[in-house]
C-alpha cells in the first residue's frame, strides 16, 4: 500500500522530480509563447503545475494527484486531437501518469512490489477486449476508431491501480469524495451562470461559447447547453455526485458545513433540471425513492411519494409537459424524433448481436445509446451478459453489505452513498451512450471502482 502519510521524499526522488519540474516549466513556457494565452493554455499550465506538485510531494503525491485527477472530470470535452478519430482527454493523461509514478516509486524503493488488484469480473472481461480487435481488423475497420472505444475500457486498469492503494483508509476517502461532490457542484454552478447570464461568455476567454438555452421540440422547455463542458450531458456528473451528500452530511456535521452541503445539493439538482434530460430526471427520482425507502422504511413511503408529487406540481408548465412526455414515449408516441432514433439504434444493435453473437468488433455498432446492448453487439453476446451481470452482482452486494452493517456507522453511511450513486450508473449505461468517450464514461467508472474498493475493504473488516 502507498504510505500517503509520508511527506519526505528520498533524495533520488527529489532529484528526478526537480528535473521533471524543469522540463514541465520549459514546455509550458514554450506552448504559451507559441499559442498565446487561452483556456487551453490555462488548462495545460494548471496541469503542468499540479504535475510538478505531485512529483515533488513524495509518496503523498500519489494521493494528492488522485484528488487533482477527480477535478479533471469537470473539464468535459476539453480534449486534444491526435488525428481525425482520436482525441486525448487530460483525465486520461493524468490517470496513466499517476499509475506510472506509482509503479516507479515502488520499483525504485528497495525493489518493493506494487500490490495490484482487480475484481474477478474484470479479469473475465479483459479477454473480450482483446477479442474485439479480431472481427474489427478482419473487416478492415480503422484502428483509430477501434482504439478510441477500446481505451475507454482500458482506463479501468489504471483507475483500479491507483484507487485501491490510495483509498487504504477511511480518512483518505474524504478528500476524494469531497472533490467529486465539489466537481458536480462546479458543473452545476457554471451551467446555471450560462443559463441565467449568457453574457458571461465575453469574460471566459473561449471557455464558454454559445451559452443560450435550446428550446425542446413540442414542449418549449428551455434546456441549458452547458457549453463550457460540451453539452447538457454534463448533468451526468451531477447525477452521480449528488447522492454523496449522504456521506458529506455525516462527515461534516457543523451547521454551516451542512448548510453548504445542502446548497451544493440544491445547485446540482437545479443543474439536472435545466439540463432537461428526462432519463436523468427519472433516475434522480428513483435515487430519492430508494433513499427514502432505506432511510424511513416502507411505512413512510407514502410521504416520499407525496414529496415527489409536490415537487412535480411546483414545476413550471413547460417542465411538467416535458416530464409527462415520458408517458407518451412509453406508449410509443414520442413528441420528438430523438427518442425514435435512439430506439431504432438500440433495435439495430440488438439485431446485430443476434446475427453475429461473437460480435462485430470495437466500434462496430456505433453509438447505440444503450451501452449494455452496445457491448453485446461489439464484443459478443457473452461479453454483454457478463458486463450486465457484473453490474447487477455489484449492486446486489452493495445492498446486502449496507443492510448488514450497523445503521448510522461511518462505513455503512459511506457504502449507502456509493450504493445510491451506483444506481444511477446502470441508468446511464442502459439508456445513454457513455462508453464511447472518456469524459462520459470516467465518472461512471470512478463510482464503480469506488464501490468495488469499499466492498473489498468492508469485507476485510468484518
């Protein structure tokens, strides 16, 4: 395990860190001098400065780097193109860089081996990743398209490689989860500023473009663009981060601290609302109902139902119309063509998986808007069943472990918060397309990895 308490770095590490710091400073100066000051230059500068801090901080740098990495989930589509089909996101660079630093520190420190752990389902899933190249290359599919999708699954390996040793104690969970909760709040705040004050674009140095809201077809509901992030899909991060208020409330119990936590939750829920994703609205309602059921019990469930109904009645008329359009979708009479398009893509991908049960290979099915079906179409029916089963088994294990732990205990509360957030992961995987881009899938992978880490730690402590 990484001894994050140690602040003093060995001499060799300080020397190497100093050399890396000098190189980073020179590269930053060269980039700014060549391209000028812009939001991209600011991101690169911040990334470089944080990289210097991580390298020079010794063993604690891995822990600090992981907290810094969580913040990169708020950058959205701020990726850098390598070619026409492949863009690299700063979160990818940070994740692999942290893993390399972690391995390097362990290998140079008296030949110490780095403990590496992956859940069993992931070991079973990895061979299907390799198989996905075979049918794709057989039909001549461009390697860049296939790698762009393959690397999003590959990111699970460095994420586990960093999270498992870093989160070796409850005290280390606090800054990491608080960083994710703050990232969801940051996304909501900037989205709200865009929505209610579009003029902020003039002061953003290109960070915010075209912030004017978009009216939905048929209802006239104005959806926020979240242009700084790259789209209203930014609310996916808010959806995953909002349930962490449960553990934030437990850890920071002062009146003003809880006031800030509730304010952050309100901002995130409002951000989800103006994002306009009906599926995210439904998932948010499901998470609330599960929280009420497990917190209050079935006896008081009618109160939570009344709360949901009261919240609906307080919505503006156009928002109520958009929410009611879900019923028309279930009846097969959607008001907008996007739902029909997504349905057709899912049906086509399902047909592909039935015609070719061994899979079409990476990027074979395109953007299906149902990741479980997409995995089955690309990697084979068996891979799709394994992936779906892995989620359901993990969810069931979380529920059982939370139910069996003492109520009100810190570990129980932490597991409960992760359980609530993990519920939203299945919703996003089932009705959205998040496995195609690192900025979309990494928040979900992050929650999944945290859930696996907590299950592993809690089982050891029993």
